[in-house]
């Protein structure tokens, strides 16, 4: 299930952001997810045409 994602034009920017997020506590990560996706919907549910 995909609850959160960010898009970057350059891979080094994405890697730097991933390292930043890995240093955060669980509560801070959850806040970030809930800002973008308050209902915790699966953001990838339609990507492959497979219903669960």
C-alpha cells in the first residue's frame, strides 16, 4: 500500500530527501503522510488494474 510519495527531477535530490526522512521519528513521518493523504487511501490502487 502506498500512502505517500514525492516526485523529483533529479535522483540525487530524491536520495537526499529519503535520507532526511529516514532520520525522522515515526510520529513526524505520520504527520507528513496525513497532511497529503488524511484518509490514508492507497495511492497506487489504480496503477496496475488489480483490485484488492
